[in-house]
C-alpha cells in the first residue's frame, strides 16, 4: 500500500497461539469466544505481522516476530507455525537482512523482538540485521533488563542484549520522530514504555498499534489483555488513540489479528468502536 510518499507492507513471521483468558483479561470466555474460538487447550490463534516501511531509500522494519531461536517445546506450547518467516517475507520483497536500515521495536516481548537476533552456524547469537540501528524506549529496555517474576517469561535477554554488545541500540525517551514522517509514540499500558508507530505523509496517517490493540476483537475499550501490566492506563491510552483515529481518519494496522491487517475505525450512535476493514491491503 502507498501512503503518500511511503510504501508500507505487512511482513509475516508466521502464527502462534496464546491462552484466550490471558488475551482478554477480565472479559468472560462466553463473550470473547464468539469472535475468537479457542482450541482444546484454550488457545486462540494470532498472527505475527510486522511492518515494512520503504521511505526515501530507507528500509524500516517495525517489530521482528518470534525469530528462529526457540526450541521444539516452545513451538508446541505456543502452536507456532513458522511459514513464512520474517526473513522469508522480506526476501519476497527483494530484501536481505543487510538491506534493513532501521529496526523499531514496539516493546521487547519475545513475540515482537525474537527476530532481533539469530543464532549463526557457530551457535553465536548475533543481530539479525547487521547494518540496522535498533530503536526502543529507554524505559522498555531497562524494564526488560531488570525483569521480575511477573515479566521474566516475556523478556528473553538473547533478543536484546547481543545488540547492546555491538552498539546497535538507539534508546528513546518519549515521543520521537525517527525519520521525517515516522514517529515513535509512547502508548503505555501493556508495558510501562510500550510504543506505537505513527506514519504520516501527504496528509495521510497510518498507526501501527503493536500490543495496545493487538486484534480487531480488542477494539471495545474493556477488552484488555491480562498480560497488560497497567490495564487502567491501557484503557485511557486506547480511548485517546481511538478518538484520534476516528476524528482524523487514521489507518490502523494490527499486529496479531489472524484475519484483518488494517482498517479505519468507526463509531456507532452508542459511542462504540468498530472497524471498516481495508481489503486491498496486499
């Protein structure tokens, strides 16, 4: 899809599944299973859809999926489907790892930063994109590096510390324009310093949500993940983003919805939000 002067593409790292109760928090299963039927282990299917932005000769990747370092037990636990991989998806766009100039992580959970690094033929973990500068909020990196009993399972050090060893990190402190028209916007709630990416060109705006609103099923304000560390803050952040998206006609980009990748938010007479899907997203 062309957005003004930019080209934006969804790039897949396959699919996986997470516990439905954890994905919908306090929302009863009798409600969420209407839109997201669970398997016999109560898991709901999710996509791993990163974003490629091609802008003025730069190739910018937002999030990197699960990556290739996890073992068979992990794959079984999370019903991982590794076709396609993030590198395979980029290759179909004519890009090799060395062609990526910037990697932006919305946050450092394993399903968003797992592809930051890879294991080479000698067993050494190194950055997957050797020429890229990696961007994340300073507070997010600090929280990942000092993970506690509540957060440790989501943060895996091999996804971010090898990048620090070769000085490829660029740490942000609040909302930051990373490239003309591409801005990291702090959308706190899922984590303390989670960020979404605003893309603006020639009067058009797209907004990559990350885990603020992971699927279309999470558009209703109370539908907040149990994984969110600050759910009340998520609620207010969602309200702010959805109001702006409706009023200013932002194209919303979803990272985890297995069926819908993009659309424009609408609001009914009761003030509830719903989505008009963009079907020409190829």
